[in-house]
């Protein structure tokens, strides 16, 4: 009786424990037992049958009852689920950690301008793969600039630039190319005047004779067309000043972009001399009847005023009316000229003739102030319209702003209040600018 009691207790203890099951997580999942002839779910090979086996790695696994021997067993990975009908443990799902957030394989998250994706390496391992492109807004650079007081301005993080790549910003927020050698060799006109008669500061927008004749800052959007914007607005200002009895005409930048580009210009950049040459040879229409859209599409459109057409152009205006224009009804311009790089010559031109156009030699997208710390120093060129002169040494510039209405750069006006410079820097901060060696200063005079 005592023997039977001990045996019963031993059996009960064994039955109360979970059966041993090996860990197959490091093996490739497959149909080892299921593909054997003579096996079926819940019923594989009885007792010991060495032929009831399947190759795995460089050995064999078994699907008979004898394989289930605890830690020394040699069962195939699917023996317990297929032959015994047991529900296996939940599979271990590999994942990635991104700043405390778990990502499953194939899931991705955007970090500024870069995409981080969780890539599955094996059943139990995944790796986070991230792009490493330079971004238009770099918080580290902004913080480093603002930690110093040497620059006289503060960098900011502007939401319209967040998530954009630096290369895209250089391509679509600037847009003026270097002039060719022939343009650089243009002789500037010679000015003879008394510099002491020039005012210390000047704003063309507030000059009594020119009020209402100087156009506002335009938004070029996500299109590298500063070459077209600065040309069209400067030409319109000069024409209005020389014809004070007429209303100011808003020239269509889209007309210049669609019809005045050569090869790969348009939103991918252009040359100032080609823009002026197009206005001189073919003319331009008003903005109202050829509205701007490239800022949203980032590309030029089909020219609505083709150069070789002999028939009148048919255009639909903003108010829904349709007009017809012949070639001789286009607004034409005369050639531009160059003024010297002397600041006083530029001031004289601004004060007596109106806004001038300038090419910014280099807009540093990021890092010139911190090049020693390894910041990127990629840069490009833009074009701008100068409308006056502050009491300091810098001209008052109106940019073809890619940021819309809110200015991201503000230089002091003569009165120290309303900013006269408005432009959006690709890095979300004030660009480091340098006026062109005035092979690029191209005012329009009719």
C-alpha cells in the first residue's frame, strides 16, 4: 500500500508540470513533419521509426513518438503543433526602437527630412535604417548660432521649411545662375554726381513722387524662380516710375517662367540676362491674365504666348473673362544696363531712377559661421530687388520671398520700425549675403 501511494504522488507531480518543449526560435520555420508521407494532423509516426525524419540544417529531425524525450529529444520544429496538435507559443516579433517608440518591421517614421524604417533581418532581429540627408532646418545649427551674440541676429525654426531637404531648398528657394563671361565683362555706366547730396537713408516706396508705384514682395513658393520674379518686379517698378500718369502694371512672372526659359530653366533656375532679353524681344502680359502657379507645382507650364505664333493669344483672366492679345500688344522693355559696384553709385541709381536688381553672390544655406565645427556650407544664388538704402551700409532689399507673407529676415528700416528686407532663408535663419560684383546689378531703364 505504501508503494502504491508513493507512485501515485509521483505521477501526480509529473502530471502537474508543463511538458518540456524545446526553443526553436533560432531555426527557420517550415513544414518538416507535415510534408512527410503518411503523416496527418494529430497523428504522425508511432513509437520509434527512424525513417520518419526530415532534413534540417546539416542533420535530421524526427516526427515519431520517440523524439519527444525532453531535453534530449530530437523532434522537428513543427512536431508538437502538427503531430500533437498543440498550440505553440506566440511568435517573437522583431521590432525597432525609435526614440522610445517601438516600430514593427516595414513601419517607418519621418524625422525632419529623413525617413527611418524598421527592416526585418530575421524572425527575431530587425534593424532601424535611417536616411542621412542634410535638412533645410537643422536644430543643432540653430541652437549653436543662438548661443552666441556675435552675429546680431537669431536663427529660428520655421514650420514651412521643416521636413524639407537642404538640396531641395537650394534648388527651389533660390534659382539665379552665374552670369556668363560676356555678361561679367559689361562696362558699368559712369555717374558724375556729388555724393554729399544723397540722403543718408532712402526708401523708394515712401518717396512722394513714387507712392503706389513700387510693387510688394512677391512669393515665389517652391520654385527656383528668383531670376524671373526680380526681373518682372523691377521692370514693372521702373516702367511705372517713368510713366507716372498710368497705373502700375503687375507683370506676370509665370509668363516669363513658361515662355522665357531655355533648356532646363523654369523652376530649376535661370539667368537674369535671358529674362531681360525675353522682355525686350517678346514682351510680357499682366499677372491678372497669366496667374502664377509654379510655386505649387514646382515646374513651368505650357507657354500661353508662344514666340512663333502669328495668331492672337487667348488668355483667361482672374475674373473669368477671356481676352485676346496680339504680339504688338505685349508689354516690351529696352535692354538693361550695369551700374558700378560702388555703394554711392547704387544709392544714386536707387534715388533718381528707382529700384535696381541685384544678384546675391552666395546664400550660405548653413554653417559658414560655424564651419570650424563641421557644419555643411552648401550654397547657391538668388536675385533680389533693392528699393532703398538704410542709414547703415546695407541696401534695403525686397526678395522674391519663398516663404509667403511672413518675413523671416528683417533688417532695420531707417526709422527702425517696419522692416524693408523680407526673405526666407533655407536654413530658417538669416542668410549670409554679399552683393554681387555688379555684373549682376541689372536695373531696367526704358
